[in-house]
């Protein structure tokens, strides 16, 4: 899988770090490392739609730009009603 081969290229902006931490409610020092860990998990479901990769794992969805490997956002999965 192309995304997994290029995990070292993953990065995000300062605002991206804040958005990821806020949306997921996590208190970690390195949000990129946190995302890398989840993306490389055997349980991760990775699919590409257009210009983005969508990784579903541990009750959250991580969105990564397929060309720049920028983590755009991450959020918790909504519960189905």
C-alpha cells in the first residue's frame, strides 16, 4: 500500500495538530506520531477516495492528502442511530 510505504513523509501544520487533538480529545505531545501509530496498525482500514486517503481505526477517521502526505484532519466516528 502506497500510504504505508510513505509513512515517514506524514506531517501536518500547527493548526492541523490543534484540530486533531481537539477533534479526538487526545493529550499527546506528537499528534503526527499518534496518527502514524494508528495508520500502521493491522486493524486500520485504508481507502483512497480521490485526492485523499481515509484511514478508519480505533473509532476514528484520519484524513491524509494522497499527494503531499499532509494529515488534514481526524475525527471520531459518529455512532449510528
